[in-house]
C-alpha cells in the first residue's frame, strides 16, 4: 500500500509546479511583507547581521530586502520558475549549480554581488538536510508552514528544528481564512514542548487582493526554544 504522506506530498509539489507554470500564483504580491516591515527593528535589527532562512520563498521580494539589511539570506523553493524569476525580477545576476548532497536533489542559485549575500535552493523542502545548510539565527516564514496540509505540519517542524540554532527565532505568518486557518495548537504540537509558540501581532488583510481571495487576518507568530542548553 502506498504511503499517503509521500503520495500527497508529491501531488502537492506537482500542483505548485503547475501553478507556477500557469502563472496562477495568487499568494504573490510585489513588495516587502507588511508585518515584516512593521516589526523590522525587533525582528531583524540592521546592526546585528544574521543568517536567515526563508523556506518556500517563491519569488518573494522580502528575500532581497533582508539581504539589503545586511543579513545572509538562504531561500528555498521547489519551483525552478520561482527561483529563476526571483533573480530576474530583481535584476540580480546569479550562478546555478547542482546541490552537492546525495539526499537533497536540486540546484542552488547564488547571487553575484559585492554587497548582497543570497542563496536560493531549488529543491523539495522535505529533502533539505542540515548537511546542506544549518545554524540559522532566524527564520522568516511567510506562506511556508501556512501552505502545508495539516497532516504535514509535524513533518515540516521536524525538518525545520535541526536547521535552527538553539537561540534561533522563527517568525511565521499565518493567514486566517485562506485557504484555511492553520491552528496555533497544531503548530505547538508539531514543534513540541521544548518550543514556545507565541502570537505577537494580528492585523486585517494586507490588501484588497487578499480580502477578495477570502483572507480575514494575518497573524505573526514567534517560535523559539524555551531552554537554551550550554554549548
Ligand atoms: C503559498 S506559496 C508562498 C511563496 C512565498 N513565500 C510568498 O510569500 O510569496 C508556497 C510556495 O511553496 C513552494 N513549495 C510548496 N511545497 C514545497 C516543498 N515541499 N518544497 C519546496 N517548495 C515548496 C511552492 O512552489 C510555492 O512557491
């Protein structure tokens, strides 16, 4: 009997790939995420350069903006259209190479720039291993955890946790009402008892575009390990 979680994940990847190919990317809007802008000084202080992971980044402009604040930014998306167009739309030159890891199949795009530090992995998030990248100081998650079926939330957290430094802060935006609301309780259960999942802001839909697709609110969560071990 086929493993449903594998079949569902593959079907989901094909669906996203198809949406990118058809340009059916309702979630994508130009500009930097409003909650990221609102809390930028506390989330990503300019005078404290960090290594930031942006999972399932699509071609989100926040990746470039974070790099412009002096951070080292690592994005990841399965769609090669999304990865390429992130660089093309932002007029950034890049090199594309194969990921050198037997468990993580895909390509890695690296910006050619003297000032910006951006790498985007084009691969399946669920195959992403700490051997490829780890030790993140921060995570900016917009539309990644939120894009998971509730059955995959635990699996999502199990990939994320080993990538996060002990004191890493993970900021995750949850959309209420579109396509459905992912409950904080499910996220808490997925990260487990060692992690605090705290709501730090909740605002109305960012734009008319989101109101039209059924979004009722955007909530920003802060996910952080409770007790630091001495390393
Ligand atoms: C809802 S979109 C959000 C994109 C982006 N974060 C934004 O805010 O514009 C979800 C993205 O996740 C990507 N994706 C879905 N499942 C994935 C997986 N298992 N591994 C890597 N990328 C995936 C899709 O290609 C899509 O770009």
